C-alpha cells in the first residue's frame, strides 16, 4: 500500500506512519502544499490513500485536495485542528472521503484508514458474473471498467459517489431512507461517519449527473429519503 501524508508537524507525520506501518506500506511524507503537489504529480498513480492536513505553511490543504481531484479519485482523509462544521462540509464538498479532527485516537485513525482503503478496493474489484453497465439518457455508467461518461465527457466519481450511484441504479423507482443509504455506503463503519457526509455525497452526485437536465434523476422524498427516477 502507498500513502501520502501531507502534514507539517513532522513528529505527528512520523507518528501516523508508525501507527499505520505494517512493514509493507510505503509512506510519502510531504510538509508543504508545493511538495505535496509535486510528489503527487510524480507518484500519484501509485497511491492508495492521502492523509491531508488543512493548515500548512504555504496555504490551505484544500488547494492540494482540488489538485488531486482534477486527476484522481484516490481516497482522501482530512486531518485538521479545525472543528467547525463548515470545514467538514467544505472538505467533503471538494471531494474528501473522510474527516478527522485533532486530537484523535490512533485506533480511530487506523479504523478510518482501513475502511477507506477497503471501500476503495471493493469499488475497484471487477464484477463476478453480471455485467454492470448502465445507460441513462446520454450517460453511460460502466462499473466493470470504472468509466463513467456524460455525452462526450468523462465523469470523475469518488468511491462514495460510485457506491451511491450503483445503489440508486439498482433500486430505481424505490424510495431509499437515509439510514439505509448510510448503511449501504459505509457499512459497519457508518458509526464513524457524520450525516453531513451523505448529504454532501448526494449533492456532489447531483451536480455531476443532473446539473443541466430539466428532469432530475435524484429526488428528495421529504421525511422519507431519496428516490432515483
């Protein structure tokens, strides 16, 4: 496994690496946004996870997150001392997959990291028997090859957006509760996930597949949940 740690506190960066180390994981430790972007451009295709601090010497970690999301859907876990709800919503909106506030338990960090990597690998696994290619209006969603297109443009979907879309497509026309979606997307790890994560994931998916359409596919059923038409 390859992990990029973007954290200017060198002692904390080393502590995270020691906590997550298993003798096989390769850690790329970067201490500034400039070095993080340069490193990502060099070895980004090999990464399984990015652990990202927000408060860095040369700016905000959000800048690196934006850069990453322009090229990759590698899972990103934000570590930050900022505990405002808006910080979490902003990070999730920009494409982060999880958010952990300092100070944090190393046991919780390991649980979050393992959950993110596990969900990512499940999403990348090929279908066993049934082809998972869906066509909807001018869109094609190929879950076998993880290629998603809207007209001539490729859609870049995060791991959680892929899982949410697959759930909606498999349950078209049915109203799905928030609790059910949380369980289906995050499984047993849902207890660690803030409900904002679901709202942000739904809004991000809407912005990508429904942004320019008169007919909205993802509909809110007030008091009940969501229905995909």
